[in-house]
C-alpha cells in the first residue's frame, strides 16, 4: 500500500477534473498533481489530486481557481483539507511556511542556486510579484550588488 494507491482510492480512480476512468490506466497515463503549484513553494504533500495526463498538462502551474470550477474547489477543499478561501483565491499565494524558511535561510538558498542564476531569478521574481518581498534583502553573507549583477545577466 503506497501513497499513489491511497490517492487513486481517494479520487475513486477518476480524473478529478474530467472524470475520466483511470482504474486501468498505467502509471504513465495518470498524474498526481500539486493542487497548489510548486512554483509558489507548495509541496506535493500539501495537497494532491488525481488527474489524467491531458488535464494535468492543461493545469500546469495554474492556481486552482484558474482551473477548477467553484464546486470542484469546494470538493478539493474537503479532499485535501486546504481551505476553500485559499483554493478559490483569485491570485496565487506563496506557501507562508516556505516563505518564512526562505527568508531565514536566504544565504543557504543563494549558495545552492548561485550556479543556477536563472532558477534564483525565477524564485526571486515569483516571491517579489506575489508577496512584494525581495528575498535578496535577506541575504547577509554575500554582497547584494554582486548578486544583483549576476541576476541582471539572466
């Protein structure tokens, strides 16, 4: 018994969006979806849904309210334990716990992403856009101007 089996059972082996029967689907034909996208620092464990491959590709990185109906959002709230208010918000939300950890560990994040400036810039821009917080302001061990110069190239 594993997590995938539990999710399949919870969603009755149907794609949550289009209701396609996935009971005989191979693992490559169904997806365990991040209901709240990883792009906004949500973990897969926070909330999952069972989707067929086509629906998962269509949902890709979309906030739940930009993909699901109001009734589906209510149902997802029951399935996942995530609040309806969060799932139905018009604008995406950054995971507050992950944001706090990012602020506290900004130096470590910079060390990890220094050789991947595109990823660092992407993370910075998402947090800046959604929360109005510049994660670079929380880096203490490195020269901020050098970091900004590096990011401006990408």
